């Protein structure tokens, strides 16, 4: 259960507490690779504009190929 409050006995939300997924705080190997790779590609040099950053993100995702994913999956 997720309860964010200073008083652990008092629920602040209107809805029921949210059940956390068992792996929610952990990244899978694939997710760890994916976000690390994209970040590295996007920030090789600082983006100059928002549009430039968006374009770099698209290009980074498009550059990921099947062999890269197979290598990560093991």
C-alpha cells in the first residue's frame, strides 16, 4: 500500500490506497538500457532548443535496432 503522509494512521486521499506493483521501484534490464541509451544519445552535446531535443529523442529511439535489444535481453 502507498500512503504518503506525516501521520501514518491518517489517509489524505479521497480514493482507496494504491497497491504498488511488486517491481515498481526496480527497472528491468531493458528499461535500464533504454533510458540510459536515449539519455546518452540526446545529451552528447547540449540540445539547443526544445524542438532539437524532441528530434534527438526521436532519433535515439529510431536508432535502436533488434541486435541491441537481443544483446540486452541476453
